[in-house]
C-alpha cells in the first residue's frame, strides 16, 4: 500500500469515475475492481462493469506481450455503459501479412491493460 497523501482527481465533467484493470489472455485472472472480463469469441474480449454509468468519456487499452514480437493491435469495438449489463468490448487483431487485420486470441502470457473514464451524473459539465 502506498504511504502517501493522494489528492482528489479534478475534472470539468461531473462525477468522473475511473475503472481500470488488467485482463489476462484466458480471462481467468482479472486485476482491478468494479468489473469482470471474459474472452467472448476469437479475438473478442468483453469487460462487464459492476455498475451502470451515464456515459463513457474515454477509454484506453494496450496489450502487454511478454514475447514482444506478437504485433497485436487492440481497438474498442463497442460500448454500452448505461445498460443494465454495462459493457466495453475490445477487438484484438494481428496483420495477416496482406495488410488486413484478423481477430486473434492473445497468447498464454499476454494481457490487456485498460482505463475507462466514466461519467456518473447526468448534470451538465461546468
């Protein structure tokens, strides 16, 4: 545990919440709170939030590949954070050698790292 005094994060949006975590290749180990994750089909990984929110302000995702040569790409395929089952769906792909991306499962030791910034209020921003 960090032994420091942390300040509140400030934002122009009202009630900004940050959900972040790490999802392993086989979705058996999730690090972070407020969500669960699963591989839902080849190259498709779904993060299900524990709560619903008014809006997704932004989301970033990267892939940690221990081999360093996998050349994965990750993108946000869809999101619906206001639904009863709030989700963010990621697509993981690799170049097929012809310039087209092909949905691909992560390797055994690869992980998705993500941060989602969510608005938890319907009040207008300042």
